[in-house]
C-alpha cells in the first residue's frame, strides 16, 4: 500500500479538478447579480477552490502571540514608550470580498494593540485608513470595520481616511534626480515614532512592501508601478518572483523601511466566502443535495425577479464568515513570507497544462465596487486583471487563447463613487484602447482634474486617475489572449468598446471560441468564487 501521506496528497490535489463527462451535472456560475446554470462540453476541465482551512482556535491569542514573537524585530511592547507618537495604518474596504462578518479581524488587532498602547502610556495614537487613491470610506463603513467602541474613541479627529491630495499632508522621503521615482507617504505616518500596519491578506498580492508603498502614498508615488510597462512585465501579480509590480513595490518599501520604523501585523484568511443559507456554493455540483438544488433554484429565481439595484443591495448585505488562519508580525519581508505560505496553502490548486479556452464567471463585486456597481471597466479588470493573474507559474489560458467571461456587462456607473470612470469609458475608449497612448495623452489630465480631486477629497469618489489604472491593470491579459468573448452580454456597445466579442449564451461563446482555436481545443472553467489560484505545471 502507498503510505497514508501519499494517498492524502493525491486526494488533496486531484479532488479539486473534475473532468466533465456525459452524466456530469450543470455548473452554477456567477453572472453578475445572478447565476447561470450551464451544461459544459464533455472533456471540460473544471477547477474548484480548495475547502476552507481551519481557522486559529482563538484570534486574540494568535494576535498576542504574533506581536510578542515577531519576525526580525523586537516584540511590540518593547517598542512602546510613554509620550511617543504612534500611527496605526489600516487596510481599507477593498479587502476582503465580500466584507467579513463582524468582528472584523482589523477590529480584533486594534483592540489588542490599543490596549497595549494604553498600558504602556502611549496616548498620541492615530488610526489612518490606507486608501491611497481609492474612495474615502463612509462613517458607517469605518464604524463597522473597527467596532463601535474604537470608532467612538477616535473618530473623526484620530481615525480618518488618508488624503493623497492634501498639499500639507504628504512628505517626500526620497526622489530620483529625474523625478521618475518618488517615495512619498502621509505626513502623520512620516512623523510617527512607530507605525503599526494592520493588514488583511485576501490574496498573495496584498501585504508586504505593497502595504505602505501603495496605501499611504500619492499620485506621484504610484506612478512608479501603476503604469502599462510595469503591468506588461508582470507574469503574475500573485507570485512575487514573477511580478515586476512586486519588485517595484519592494524598492519603494525598502526605502520606507530605511526612513521609518514599521511594525507589520499581517493576517491570512481562509476562503469561507459563503455563510449559512448559501454555503452550498462552496460545493461541487456533484455533491449538491436535493435541498442544495432547491435553495439554488430559489435564490436564482428571487434574484431574477428583483430590480438590479435591489439584487445588488441584497448580495452586498451578506457578510462572509471568513476564519483567520494565521497572524504574523514584525519586519516587512520575513512577516510577509509567512503570510504567503499560508495563502498558497489555502488557494493554490495544481493543474496539468494550459487550456486553449478558459471560462471565468464574473461575480457582482470587485475590490473597487463594494456597496456600489460593477461597471464595465471593473468587469474588464476582474477578467483580464485579477482572474487572469490568479496563477503561479504560467497563466491558465495559452498564449493567443480565448477567454470567456460571463456577465451582463450593463452600461451602468455609480456617479458618486466612479465619476471619472464615466468620462473615461465614453470619451477615451472610443478613441483608443492602447494603454501606452492613454497614459501619455490622458493620464495627467485625469489625475489633475480639479473636479475629480475635489470629489476624491470631500466626497466618496475614486481618484480621477483610477479608471486609467483599471485599464492598465488588464494590460498583461490583453497582450496574452487572442480573443475575449462576453457570454450573456445584455448590449452590443459595451463589449465593442472594450474590444470583445459578444454572444447571447455561454454555449454560443464556446462554439465561437472553438471556431477560433479549433474543434479539438481544450477548455477549462475556473470556478470562482470562492477564491482559487492555479499552479500550472
């Protein structure tokens, strides 16, 4: 007999990949604010997420252990002294997706850290949300993230959003002679004796040097890596060794660590995205019970009868019961190395070989549409940016292959959160889809537009340059694939502006893709969500 360890290893790896046969059940696929139920061609490889890892038994105990046994630094209590200036920098609402059930792990970390600060006589403490050029979080979102007690004690004077456009609120730490490389951070952060970064690591791209280098900088600081050249040079956002994005963030992060004392607290989550009532979405369709099928059909029917805005509100209101699987603290690089190990353990599924055709079901939410609308640019960034890069090694789709996205791709934008997206989509894309040309011709205009700057600073709008970054974010996907087909698009002009083909159904999309790649083309479906990454051998 094989040793038990070997049998377990084979089961763990092989059970997440199912090859479609004649008797295989139809697949439940995200389709914006609803679902499709689709029969796939025989031979289609369906890649499922790993089951959720077990959470730590006691989150507060894990936090205390981590800050008392940090990686490459003294314990946190040894760094605190009476009268010092301390700033906690906190990941914003863009992670995790959907927002986690309360108490949020950021609240748990802050409760431990702030209690330790009080015991150590540290009174000058600020909490700064690392929103970079993302929208400002609302007061209600801020309260939910840290809990009522912390919110009441610190908001609004000592708990606030980072403002990348405050002329007096930024400090340059370094600048190259030609000005192309700027290291700038929030003034309060720069003037602190100690910075504690509170991280939620939703995917391997989060955390590490990216936390400080991106979260509390400004437009000048982001230009070093939020550009088409960097994106094209990144083979995967999720694997540091193959990511130019990571390398540039690393250079900036090391410069920040040279000037500031930063104590990172990073957390990893499992992929328990769906709670009671919808937890059948974690299962393979082969494992559905009769009750699961009835619940799925009932949910699908109810969502189809609701107005889109109401369906969106319902879906956004369902929190995810994530479990914390690890807490690590200390210096930037050794701490993040531990977090990466835990993330890959949860997300990575080994698969053999690339496919000619890959299907990505696009859900209702993205990092940039929490409590808002997944507009066409965000559909694009989910498919060609994030999902395309959910790999280690090489992409799941072959060079020149076909991506099929399932989403209605309605022409609908949120004027409060995404005002500059509307202008970009209707003015810039009709002229060109070339990312380099867009960068050269339009980037500074959108970044410096006074109306967009005002809405970013005083409202809840993403920065004026943000839609350009979203376009750049899909650049390596666009350069890699030969064709993108939108299955189930409800209009023609949205996919046309994005440079995609459109079909009414997934079956028609597969037929078109086979016509492009050949009748014997291999097909893979990446069953997202929950979150899954592939390690393509």
